[in-house]
C-alpha cells in the first residue's frame, strides 16, 4: 500500500481507503471481516458519515484494540432521528449525534471532524459565520477532533472551503463521469498525449480550478463516488458508452491534484481485494484514457454528462445535479438514503420544473430533460 500526505494536516493516509456506507447492510461479523481485510492490506483511513446506530457500533467493535492505527473521518451534522438519517445544523441534535459517534466507535477523538454535506454557498456562509463553526473549532481546541474537514459535492463550495483558511481538507466526489466535459467532434483531443497536463485537459473548468487551488493551498482531498455508484462498470450505464474497471476509476481519481485517498465502499473482502489490486496493477491496467478515447462518438446521445450546458433554469433547478442524483439512485434496487437526502436538500428540484424546455434546446446531446425531471419527481417522493 502506498501512502500520501493529506494536504498540510501532517497525516499520511493510504491511497485506497474505506468508505463505510455499504457496511450498514451487514452484521457485526461481516463488518469485522471487511475491516480486518482492509487492515491486512494496509488501509488506514475510514469514513463514517452514517448516523445509523448499529453500523457505528459494528465499526467500533471491529477497530477495538487497533484504534490508533486508523484515521477516522467522522461527520458533524449527520444525525439519527425517528429511525432515519437527518442532516441538521440544530446544535443540540448535532452534539448528541457526535457524542454518539464517539461512544459507539469506542474512541475519545476523531482525526478528521467533517462538517457534513454542505452543497450551497449560502449555507456555507451561515456555517462559517455562525455557531456551527464555533462548535467545531471548540472541539478542535479540546483535541476531540484533530483537524477540520468538510464534505461537499459542489465545486463552488469546495473552492470556498479551500480558500477559507479554516477547512483543512475536503471530501469531494471525483470520477470521470462527474469531471469530464462532453466530447467534441473528436474526443481523442482530450487524451492525445500521455502527459499529466494533457490528462487534465477535458475537466470541467470549475472542478479543475478546485483541484489546483487545493493543491496550491495544501488542502487535501479524500474522494467519494469514485466509481460513480458503479455506473462506470457497465457500457450500458456509463455515459461514455464504454466500461471502466475499478482500477481505472481509482487511477483517474488518484491522478487529480491534491487527492490523497479514495473512500471505496465494500460489501465483502473480495471487494476490498478488487480495490487494492490497484497497488500492483500495471500501467496498462490503469490506463483509463485509451478506453475513453475509444468511446463511440454516439455514446453521449441522449445521455446526461452533467456538463451544465442546460443552465440557466428559470426555476433555479440545478438540472445537472438532479440528473446525477437520479442516475445514482436508479443504479440501486432501492434509493440510497444518502442520495435521497442530497436530493431533498436541493433548494429547487424536479418538482419545481415547469416544462419550459429551454434546457433541452441548450443540451448538446439531446437529453430529454423534461421527461427526466418527471421521472426524478416520481422516484424521489
């Protein structure tokens, strides 16, 4: 296992990490099997955003006796209320949930105290200028958290965090489907050369800017959604019309500036082995660029690539984000709680669509946006 500096925190994290979300589906023994396999393969960082009590307890039991070997990303603002996950800024509930995290994880400190799920600039401002940040900074002063982080899916919020001087690292969604601009008439131009800079050439400008700012300012990035919910593993579901392997997805994220570790979700030890295979993979096995360069030209027709060309929406719907969450949701048999929560927190969503069709006229790939808004409205009820 290779280890990387997490920005300026002084921490060295395994470049393959453990994202705990899928562990909610498993019992105590199964969770321990996965975590033991991670430890045996040199993984030393885990993310626990989940507020569900059992999974917190199961992770705590699994790392008991080896707590000092783990770097834990624990989220502040993720709560369990009336039997379900609720993101909140209500400090009374936030404090109760954070104390619960410490108790169930059987620890008296969290390495990375993550301000949970901030996707809008207005909310970022409220957090940074109010009692929420004051509470988080107080935790750091007491040593209950060692570093302050933030999780976001929005590059604009990520940029604000990186420039704030208060946020030391961010958890951000990174994968080719989210990053890359749509194909021009010749997609090969994005991957014409082997240089690192050439590989950055097709990234959406606001995301490329975020990565560079983080690199320049020493704000480390840990990655969520590295596999795009599994969408990239199938030619039928991939927006590129070609399938990528786990190793190729990991290599894409690990070659972005400032990225230190990918928080991969695992159901079984076999899933762990599939991810850590990256450490011994050949350059040919890691090569995602050639695969994408060979994607069929028609692959984008009717497919949302989250490029944002559909904007602006008169109802202020972030159409690209709604489409992204819809696509992630339909990849699973049931809508994942975290995806539903992200959707519910949008200032405007599919139910606000008036069907004007302006977005469809601007879409370069003929995506039936109005139809997809109807589908999203029915899915996220």
